[in-house]
């Protein structure tokens, strides 16, 4: 799905983007192309794991040696950290990448890597459902590396283990509270809509603004993010049909539209 840049479908509207600053530019650009004024509220930041990345480096060394049949990544952040840990080294032919959705697969593609498995829905449950069973459960070739955020839903590991895989988990990054300008907070409170891309952005935004301080229109990129928003006491106005940035922008535009008059 693509959202055309020539349309002014969000003219006169203000939309809050809560992604980490380093990741927000593409979403900001797409909303601005539709005529929206965008408030950047980087409520989270991405940092190294508590061990400084030592475990990830060790896991990358093992991956290069052929220790894993699959490397599973469920976010663009995990892709970036894993590729950095590989430091230009290629995985052996017998090791494949599994990406949770098209956005994560794209993060691999821009680095010259191809996802061998991309589930139909960009959620961990769909990844587990699409994952093949281990041919030799418990054997030397039945090990998967899962490079993940510090906090994740407990879905991938038990799901893959149920299919006969051993799973080595390694924390690739952690999400922390971002530094937010007070003027941006005030602008966010007065905005028309907020676009959420992850559960962590939901939680931090609610901590920062309070449930009553959020814009009236809440748009989510997918079911996991929507569930986090509802758990935080928010009413989700719309959820992206396709769980990508294009899908999120389309949901914002389709729900909000241009300002009256």
C-alpha cells in the first residue's frame, strides 16, 4: 500500500509522531506530504543493552560459524543491531533470516539481506504460525537465534520451542524514555491525532501526557499496539489494516481527513 504525496488529505490537521527521533523522519515526511503539521514527540530512545552488546557480539560470532539455522528479528532496531554486530561478515548459506513483517524485511533488504520468512501479518504470533517445524528436534541443526528488544511479548520463544526448535535469546537493544521538549508536549496536547507505532511509545506517551491529555484521535499501527493503548485506558479510533508506516498513514488520513472549511 502506498500513500500518494500529491494529495492534501490532512491539510490543516496536526498529528503527533511518538517514535524515537532517529526513526521518525520517514513517518513525519509522509504525513507532511499529505498536508499535516507534525509534532515530533520522541518519547522513547534506543540504547545498547545493559551489557553494552557483549552477548549480541558473541551470538553474531556463533551465527557466522553456522551455529543457527535461523536468525529471527522482529523489528528494524533488531536488524540494525544484529547487522552491526556481524560487522560485515556474512552468515553461512545454511542460515536464514526470519522477519516479523514487511517493514522488518525491508530493513534487511536495504542492507543487502533477504528474509527467508516473512509472515502474512506483522505480529509475532503470525511469525510463529508460519515458522517451519524443526526437521530434527533437539539435533545440531535445530537452533534459532532470536535477537530482540529488552522487553518483548513472550510469544516467539515458546512458540518455536513447541515446533521443536531450541532458541537462543539475546537482547540487541533496549528502549528508554526519550528527552522531550516542553513546547512539544504542549503542542501534542493541542493536536488532532496521535499515531502510535509500538507499545513502548503508547506507554511513555500516556506517562507523559496522561490519558486525558492525548489528542482525541488515536491511530495504531497494529493489534499489539492497539492492545497496549486499550490497556492504558485509551480508545483506539483506528488501526492500520496493513501494519506498516504506509498503512498507519493511510489509517490517519482515512480517519481524520482535512480540517473543516
